[in-house]
C-alpha cells in the first residue's frame, strides 16, 4: 500500500519519530523518544538498542536493594572491628592501681589514634565493596543484585558498543565522588531521569554514556 500524504498535502514521512541526529557523537543512531511500542511494553520509551527504558520506580527500588545489601556486607565487618577496638582500648582507659585510683591514660594514643585508624579502614573497606559491587559486577553482566531483582540492565548508549570496566567505573566514580563532595548531588543525580529526554538518564549515566533498560530476565 503506498504511503498516504500527510494533512494539508504534506509529503509522507517514513520515520514517524523524526530523523536521526545528523551531528554529534551519536549521529546515525535510531531515535525512539516514545516508541514504537514493543510487544509487552506498549507505549514505553525505548533505548537506542530498541529495549524499553527502565522506569524511575524500578530504578529506585534497585538502588534501595543494592544499598541494603552493601550495608549488610559492611556491618558484618564493621561491627566486629568496633568491638575488637573497644576490647583493646578499654582496659587501658579503665586501668586502676592497687589503691583503686585510675591510672592516668593518654586519650590521644590510647583511644583517638586507634579510633581514627579504624575509621580510615572502614572507609577504605566500604569504598572497596561499592567498587566491586558497582564496577566489577556491573561490567560483567550489566547488573547489580538490585538491578537483577528488578530485571534492569545497564547498556551503552551506542548500540554497537559493549559495557566495559571503564564505563562502569565512570558511572561509579561520578556517583560516589559527586555524592561525597557536592551537597545535594545524590538527589539531583537520581531525580534527573524524571525530566531527561529522550533517554531518561541520570547524571552518572550521562557521564558514562549509558542507559538503563528493562529486560525480560
């Protein structure tokens, strides 16, 4: 059936979603700002590779699941470490002489320095856990545990590319460094996808050149 002319005699348009971008790093990529609908996902915006983009709710639940898992892993190590520190320093801080008077202790060397060393160790351990979780696990499968539960996957914006360690590390670094040093960045980063068009990216997605899609399994 030949294409019908548009309203007011306008010539027919082969691509109802407009022409692909003609310039920039993503020139030539398919543009699917609002479809076409995919079976099982009617009316859901699609990523450049044709998969449906993840919703804000699904991404939020995935982040909460990941946060609980990381917190649980850290607590398994941190709580025993704090207990060991207290058992090590309390005898020095509460030591008494034969007449019952307290032995004068140096709070800096007996408590403050060990406590700061423990805090530094906890910080490095937490950074290591998040790196393994969001970089090593991510670039191999495109999923963290939370994303796997919610059936989400991180993919490159360029459909011809594959997610590698560098892209996963850029996502992690943007989220961690921005959230640690820029007040309010974590909230803006997470909410950015609500108004970002057409790929519904967070800021760390933009930095790494990735999108989050919904998968069947």
